[in-house]
């Protein structure tokens, strides 16, 4: 069945978080009647946007195909911040620290060379002078991506939703969508709000509910796996040395288990995300919040070995959820057998920074049936045999 692209009259956005807030804003900015359904509060930290801070980087270890998207995303975050009157992206740079032979470090340098990015390599002496918090191990190098920076997820979502509402978008919080079905009248969304069940009908619907996407779209159960991530916060000895300007975000690849992401202290300590195998979450409503003592021991050992000036053990541990695909790239595409429903999910822990351009591509697909953005690697059709345009 072919879809004839036509301008949507009404669009429903299920999930007003990382992607949904951006989609809602872009729809409303284009004059489309858009309604967002959010089960929790705007800016909540129960989903994939939880954890207080996010990395933005252009020299991308996930591959050069993202560079054009990242360049547009950087501009979009700055423009959104200007509209909101607050910084959503702090352009303080982003670091890659690790062995020059590590595959991710090599990818970062290769991508920077191919795309002529503003990437600076510091030797051990220069690195110790500029970023003394990092303890370089044998054969480690430090790379500074000058176009990188720090994103504030909750703030970004809240401010983007405010901008969407100013553009006349409707937002229904406390609304749990129970069923999405397509019929001759359009796409029907059945949802529960305040103990009452209601129904709304749209021309098209975007589903971007993060860890809950397979519940809303069971057809994606074999494509998206929800995993649990445990994040830790360490207390700095001298807080003034751990601001975003003094201690930019970044990733560490120093061999063995010395692999983690690090974030400055924006209140509550220095965040460390140890890159270990993540356990599968069978039910996102029943997330296990208990962190094993063995994990606390491991992250403490790694931080003690690689970072100077932090507490010996974490002062806080929290768990969150993210959706992953088999190839660690997200999904943006129409749902098989429900062509008026478009799915956005499975961004595998690195989707937030790209949310504005991913949203633009999704809105392009909704309104015109195609997009000029390079997102073929995110097509749902790579997992399915569906041959519908826009999948």
C-alpha cells in the first residue's frame, strides 16, 4: 500500500520527552495542530532522558555518518536556547581520553580528519596542565573536540515544551496511552487521564515513549531491547575545579574496564557512567533501583585509577533505562501495517544530542513522505520486510 504524502491536519505525539518535545515543537511551529500525551510530568527522569546531564560531541565514535546531523543539531540547540532565553547546550568542548589504539579513539580521530573537525590532541604533559583531573595511563592521549559541550536534558525538554505550547501545541500530562489503532477515520488514541478513559483521533501519530515504546507498539518488541543503566555521582575535593568549563564532558577508553563517560559537577557531584554490560528490563514499570555492591566497588576502583580529586566511593547511585537496537542505531520510520503511525525509538544511549534533527526528519516524513536529512541508517525497514515509503 502506497501512502500519498499530505499535510497532516491533526497529529498526536505519544510521549513528550526527548524526541516528543522536539516533534511537538516543530509541528506547532509549522502550524500543525499537535497534541502531546505524556504519562508523567514534563521533564521527568524516569525514562531515557534521566541522569541530569548529556554529552554533545561532533567527533563521533559512532561514525562519520552522524557528523552532518550533529552540525545541524548543534545549531538547533543554540537556537532553541536563544528562543527559551536559557542555555540548553553549554559549548565547553568534549573530551576523548584513552589509548591511541582503542577502536573508539581511532574512530574519533578518523572522523575528525575526514570531516576537518576542530579536534585538538594534547600530549601527557599538556593534558596534565590543562585537565589535571584526568590521570592518563600508559599510551593514553587526550583529544579535545572544541565543538562539543554539555546538554541539560530536563531543562531542554521543559523549555522546548513551553515553546511548543506558545506555538499552540496542546499537552496532556498524566495521560497514559493504552491503545493506538488505525481505521478509516485516521488513527485513534485511547488514553486514561485522571481515572477517566478518553479517545482522540488524528490524521497521523508519532510514538516516542522511550523505554515504553514496545508496550505502545508491540511490533517493535523484537527490534528494541530496554536495558538498565546505573549512574554514579562522586563528591569532588575542590568543587571549583569541576565546573563544565574546568572539567568538560567526555568518554574514557583506557583499556580493560577503564571505560566510562564523565560529566562535570552541576549540582550533586561528578557523574560517572561506567560502560559495562547492561541488564535487560522486562517491565519498565518495575525498574530495579538497587545497585549491587560489586558494581559500586568496580566503579570506585576505576575512578580511583583514572581520575584525581574525587571521593573514594560514590555519594549517590541511581538507575535509569534506555532502549537499544541490535546495531545501536535508532529507529525513525512508519510502522508496518499501520502506515499513519511513525515510530521513534531505540536510540541506544546516544539519541538526546540529535533530538532536534531527528525530530525534523520525523516531521518531514509526516508532512511530505520524505526528508533530505541523511537518516537511511535509522530506517525501520532495515529490520523488517515492509516496503512502504517512509519506513
